[in-house]
C-alpha cells in the first residue's frame, strides 16, 4: 500500500457498515463506468489499494455480488442495500470506493466525472481502457 495519508471514514446509509478508506491518490482517479452493473448502480468511485479499505463495524452485514467473470467483487450493506466498495476486475490490487459513502463528500462535489467504457472491458477486448465520455454536474442557479 502507498504511503498515502488521505484516510477517510465512510458508512452505508443505515450506518451498520462503517469503514475507513486510505485513498491511493485522493480524489484524482474518480470515475464512473458503463458496464451493465455500474450503469444501473450509478456510483462515482475513487481508488484505494489492497488493504486500503478497513471495515470498522458491521462486517457481518456486508455482503457481496459477483457477475460475468466473477473477478470483481461488489460489497454492499445487506440491511440498507447501499454499495460501499468493490474489488476491481481490471486491477485486483485496487478497490473502488463509493464517494457518496465517505464523510463530507458528495458525488455532486465533482463538476466532471470521467466515464470509462466498461461495456468493452479491456480484459474482454484485449484493447486498452477507453473513455466513454464525461458526466457533468451543472448546479442550478
């Protein structure tokens, strides 16, 4: 794990699952994804290295979901259903953390969020990861 000191506390909606995330590069690598699961989930994520997500409470309520190749493991609270983080498919040494679960952070804090092309995943196509677009949030005046 990197020597990062950007440690954030987080929780699910009901507060049963509480965790601490050491962000690899702060909020520099925020993103969304177009794969079938992420498209429906709609979360904005940032990265934490393996060992960078530490469950502080509610581990017994944390459950997971895998699909397609089963490589990515998506974690969520079994009580309120909120997705907290997942182990990435393309780089299993990284976790993607739902920024909406982090204290004092909202996905609307980011005016632009890159959207990666998860429908054409590099592990399936053999091609480099591709940007599918950018999601913009423009606050009403």
